[in-house]
């Protein structure tokens, strides 16, 4: 890509019949996502801006955009809700941002599945599913009210519902994806089975999703709760045990180590002390008897809030907006310099406790419990004290030395946010589907630099120069 | 109980306004269940017969029966579908059999739960649930078409659905039970939480269930399949891995070691060889893509039958009638002297394989995979070659020596069919609810003989004498 000269003007002219944003403010806004969560990414990406933004309403228009941009060597970066927190949706090399939320129809609702367009906002999809069929998506990101279905599949990993159904990438959690390639004549492909992984969580680097078939679960009036514990271990053990119980149906099991709730959860503050550890939970109403029975088996553990019986003066809002990356968001509102990590501890409470103790002066523990192949896994999103990039890198290394896997949220590439190695299926498919390397350039290291050694953060060579540097 | 003299005639007279069976054939039939599955139980129980059988239609009539029988020292043994296979429903001391299938109303269907009377046949309940609400019970015994809901909760342990939801006793799988005690003035009690375990799987020894609130799951058009494997290990590993996948929704995962399918499954025989090992599966339609993807990751594994695309000349019928105790039933139809065991191997495939090899000349392996606290458990119902009671006892001991837990199906007491120790909650509640010990006498050892040492099979002293002995 980096050697090509995009002909922006020609592409814009050829696409003039498709809805385009003209206001510079809108173009700038639609070139940004939640990258600023990371101080590291903020320093690298704050200046990025697309040359133009198109808003296609149909697959035919998507095809046209891809064909035209291909012809004129213009990079294309997709944007759904723009809530990604690794700069996934940000156009490193400028060019075209394709904003897809206008392509948002529900095509079919069946028993156990839905077929929809990628731009639909997940909360709106769920509302219609619930009304029409008593069903809902198995899982959603905590950015429920803003995120698009396609953006979740292309950029997300799991969320509220993963306590029951596992991660988005687990077999059975996506049924079918329809894809458009970026070639002289874009092709439309349908993927199922192993082929799904070519494009799921690929940041739109190798194909554009134009239709999704997703499995559904029954919609219940989930009872949302905060449960207080005296120790972090007790809260963690309870959340883990709860998630393991096969007969108790839950949707969310978060653990907020002290002092997170008291310090950052404004409407919870009055009900906890600095030393209280909380679980944030969503439990099916028909599982409340089993839930309360389990809770009573734990010495500590006190339900301080129930959504089906709110006695607090100020309603705390939906519990899922305390979990997953919303925990970090709430902390950032109070302390702008805080940062965070994404850690996988596995299913072992002792390992969680060891990390909690080892890094007690550097971070506050926050866990999300997920079902994972025959067991559970504690996914950590600890809130990290302000520190330099070098210190943060050290903290990552220290975690890895303890056997904790890090998905580094301070990187914008697929590999660095994942397992630091090529996903061969994604790379192979990019060769087929995006021969010019125009789709979301700079996000797949192995496309640009197959021999990259991961000793330091990857810097895409084609990234737009920073204003100072450009002067 | 054993010292009391039941006044049968007085009790019958006092209950004459309640429906009673008069035909000796009916009385004999309603005094028997599937005890004959076990050659050991057959030898001990074949002669048992109630003095009379009542068929109450309401809780008020249940209360009357209990009150009258209490007054006249008449033992009362409950009967639902009479499909229990440990003689649970058989009146060891004669007296009254209370047949409850006339008390079979559905009282309320809600989102995620149902409230019903105990006598309803499970298949009929599910049909109505599905029609009215798109829901079904989480699990059912393979005797679906004959078993009652109350009999399942009082006498069963799990079944089709346990691959997802775990065992009936797991927290959350029963929500509420309404109970009538056997006292001078019977009391009506409502149990939830820990109290459920007083009476669930208590064989009606300490209270009569008159209403149940059960959690529901969505009803899907489950795809039923047989999948063929070359080795027992491969079939076992596949069934285990499948059950562990959080995103693939299944209802049944059975493994039939060779030569079970060829030898005993009449309509399957033509499609397998003597050396083929089968999995019998029920998979949600929306999980078929994930399922087939997983299957393709296993070298072997060939779908030979799918209920959504039947190409066999003769329809094999529902897959669940091949699983759980139906496997044994099918074998018994061919070889009357065969017997069986109930084994828990835990989640470790190697332990299953070790048992399979150690006992290769004595049994054919049959497994049911269940979800169990954070993992899975292989529940074995191996088909055992004809052998004497002493040899069978030795086989049990050999299993236990390998660390396999046995739930002995050749015993009629709660303790011997379970963990060979008192269930203190059940015993304590029997003291309260059945002070005269009239409910299903002889089934709870710890009530009769607290110091029993389990060195040999328990023989209830009050059991009706065998005809020869009686002469
Ligand atoms: C507060 C907060 C909480 C979050 N919680 C979660 C969480 O619980 N779980 C989770 O997984 N993530 C979470 N995230 C990350 C993000 O919100 C989600 O992944 C979300 O689903 C992204 O959807 P979106 O529509 O905003 O995608 P965008 O940010 O618009 O896009 C995400 C990626 O997908 C690509 N893309 C978008 N549409 C398409 C398409 N049609 N075809 C191909 N590629 C496409 C984009 O180019 C980009 O690379 C959170 C982020 C924040 C800021
Ligand atoms: C071929 C076959 C397959 C089977 N498969 C399974 C299986 O998959 N899973 C499983 O768990 N079991 C299984 N069983 C055992 C049995 O079929 C089930 O447990 C079934 O649910 C029993 O229901 P029922 O109505 O026939 O009970 P019954 O046999 O009539 O009664 C069972 C016990 O409950 C008591 N009881 C009945 N009603 C009440 C009441 N209202 N209040 C209090 N006590 C009561 C009886 O006294 C008796 O002790 C199987 C048996 C056979 C023969």
C-alpha cells in the first residue's frame, strides 16, 4: 500500500451519488474511536483523519465504494459504532472511512437465530428481537447502546453473556458472515465454520461484512445485582463458583476489587466502603432461588442492590455499564491519567490472587468471568496507575513472567492486541481479498513485515505524519 | 413401622369415596416398577404387592389419604409413572400405593418457569409448554413418554438435558416443591433453596410432592444424530469436547462402545459394524455449524444419521430412547440375563479408558456426558455380562478400587443407590414429616438401622414375606 498514490479526488467524484459527510468536524469525529483509552495510542493516533467519509446504505453501495477505491488506490477503513478501544477503526493512512450504521436492517428472525446487516446498533437489535420473538443475542459488548453488530464481530471479543456462552470466537457463537472483497471486481462470499475466523476479529483488514447470522438465546428479565464481599478472594471465588454452576443461568459475573466501587462508581459510593469488593451480576429470574442458595453457602456475600427491588435513592443504571471496559471508562472519568491492561489468568483463583498481591501498588483488580472449554477463565481488566510506556511494558512483562497472558490494549495491530503472532488464516485471506492491501492498512503486521520481532511496539510506516512533523 | 399393625380394611373403608383400583391385576401392576432391570432386585422384590391402590386427583385427596393411613398405621408408597428401576415405587411392606398421575394439571407457565402438579407425564407437559410458550423442561429422563414430573424429582437424577444443565440436584434445576407430610394432621409445606434437598430424590420417604415449580429452557427442533467412530477413545473424546464447548448448545451426548449399536440397536444395525462406536447426540439447529466444524477437527467421526435429513429406510425413532437407561433396556430385549452398573468416572477420558480396558471381558461401555461444576463428568451405564450377585459385587469393588464411584442400581435403598451414607437432611425431615415411618418403608436405611455397615446388601426386616416363605 505505502508506495501507491491514492487519487482521493477521483474516488470522491466517482462516489458522489453515495451519502458522504462534508463537515470537517464530522469527518474528524468519524475518524476517531476510543483509542484515547490508552495513553500510548493517544500519543500515536490523535492526529489521524480520513480524507472522506461515505455512508453506504446497502451491499450494492458497499461494493461500489470498494471498487472505486480499489481503482484509485484509496485505503478503506470501516467504522460501525466507533467504540473500539484500540484505534481499530482509525484510518492510519487516511483515505476513506466507510461508516456502516446506515446499513442496519434485520432480515430474518428465527427460533434461535437472526440474520441482520452489520450496521445495526446491538441494543436496537436486541429490543426488536425481544419484542418480536422473546429472544436476544447471546452476548454483547458493554458498549451495547452504541456498538454495531458488525463492529462487534470484526473488532470485539466477548462481553455480557460470555459468562454463559464463552467468547465470540468460540465455535457456535457466529453462524455465518457475508463478505465483500476489495478487488477490481469485488466478490461476495459466504463464510461458515472454520472460514468464519478469516474475518471475525480481523478489524476489516481483509473483507467487509455485509450480513451476519448470529445465534440467539431466550430474553429474560435479568436480575441485576451488586454483591458485597470483605475480601477480594471471596468475591473472586464466589463469581467463579457461580459461573461454574450448570443449573444457575447467568449473563454477567464481574468482580471489582476495592477500592474501585467506592472510588469510581458514583451511584454506588454511598453504599460501600473503600475496603469493599463487589460482584456485578446478571442472573435469570428463574435462577434466583439457586443463586441465593449458593450465596448463602458463602460466609460473606451480601446483596446490596437488586434491579427487581431497587431501594437506592439514585438508580445505578444498567449493571453491564459497570463491567467489561466500562469499569475503566468510569475510572477514567475521575482520573484522566489512569490506564489499564487486559489479562487472562485462566481458571485458577490462586493465580488471580498472586497477581493481585504482586501488583497491589500498581493496579486495582477487575475481573470478568467467562466460560471456557470445560471450565471458566478469569479475564482481567485491571485499572492501572498512571505510568510511562516503559513502566507499562515492564508491567506486561511481569505479568507474562507469572504465566498470565496479556492482550495488550496499548497497540493498534491485530497481532499485538492478540497472541503476538500471525493469524495465518487472516493473512492468507487478505492475500485473496485485498491484493492491494487497502483495507485498514497498518493493522496487520504480518502483511507489512512478516519478520517483525515484537521486541517493541509496531509502528506502521505508512501512518499519516503528525502535524508537527508535516510542517 | 415394623411393630405396627396396619388396619387395611378400616383405611379402605374411610377412603371409599376416592378413586380406587379394584382389579387384582391392576393392583399387582401398580405395585411394580422397572425393578426387574436388576436380577438382584428381581429375586428380592418380585412378590411385592400393595393391599390397595388409590388414585387421588387433588391435594385435598392426597391429604385425606395420608391422614387416614396415618390413623390406621397403613404404609403409603407413591407411584407416578412407575418407571423407576430400583424398585423405588414398590411397597416393601404392602399397604397403600398412591398413584398420582390423575393429579396432573399445569398451573402456570411463565418466561423461564412452569408450575405443575406431580402426576403430569413429562412428555405431555413438554408438548404443552412448547405449544403455548416455545419452552420445554431443561431435562427429562429417557422414560419421557411414561414418567411423571413428581416421580422424576422424587426418584430420578438427571437425563436428557444434563449435558447442558447438569444433574437434577444441581442448584437451580428445581425451584420450589410443595409437600404434604404424613402426620395426624398432615401439613402443607413449601420448600426452596437448601430445603429442596430434603425431599428431592427421597423416593417419597418423607413427604408427598403435590406441586412443583421448575425452570424451563427454550424449545428447539433439536437435531438428533448418530456419529460413528473407529475407536471408543475417539468417540469419548469427541463427546467430552463437544459438551465442553460453551458456544455449542446440545441436549444429549451419549457414547455407545462397540458392539452395542450393532448388537442391540435394531434399526441402526444395518448402518454399522460390530466394531463401530457411536455417539448419540441432540444439537440445537443454530449450533449445527459449530458442531460440524468441531467434528471436522476430529480425524474420524462420521455422521451416519441426522433427524433433519433422514435417509434410512427405517426411522430409528427418537435418539433419547437409545440413551440413559434405554440403552440397557434395548440390550435386555435381546439378552434377558444381562445386567448393568451406574458409574461416575469424573471428567478424565483416561480413567474411562482404563475402566474400559480393565473390564473389557465383563461389560460394554456406555457413557452419558453431563456438565458438572466447572467441567464435565462421564456417567457410565455399562451393560454387564450375566453374572452372579457375588461377581457383580466384586465388579463394583473393582471399580471403586480404581477410583470410580458406583451408584449401585441393584439396591432398593436411597443410601445404597447413592453415596452409602445417611443424607442427614432427608433423615431429619423424615423425623418431622413421617413420625410413624409409614412413607415408603424400608427405603431409608438410616431410619431403620442407623448403624448399618454396608458390608452387604441391606434387607428390610419388614419386607412382605415371599410366597414360599409365607406358606
Ligand atoms: C467502554 C467500552 C467498553 C467496551 N466493552 C467491550 C466488551 O464488553 N466486549 C468487547 O468485545 N469489546 C468491548 N469494547 C470494544 C468495542 O466497544 C466493541 O468491540 C464493539 O463491539 C465495537 O463495535 P463498534 O460498532 O463500535 O465497532 P467499531 O469500533 O466501529 O469497529 C471495530 C472494528 O471493526 C471494523 N468494522 C466495523 N464494521 C465492520 C464491517 N461491517 N466489516 C468489517 N469490519 C468492520 C472496524 O474497522 C474496526 O476495526 C468496549 C469499548 C469501550 C470503549
Ligand atoms: C428405560 C429407563 C430409562 C430411564 N432413564 C432415566 C433417566 O434418563 N434419568 C433418570 O433420572 N432416571 C431414569 N430412569 C428412572 C425413572 O424412569 C425416572 O427417574 C423417572 O423420572 C421416574 O418417574 P416415574 O413417574 O416413573 O416415577 P416412579 O417410578 O413412579 O416413582 C419414582 C420414585 O418417586 C416416588 N414418587 C413418585 N411420585 C411422588 C410424589 N408425588 N411425591 C413423592 N414421591 C413420589 C416413588 O415413590 C418412587 O420412589 C429410567 C428408567 C428406565 C426403566
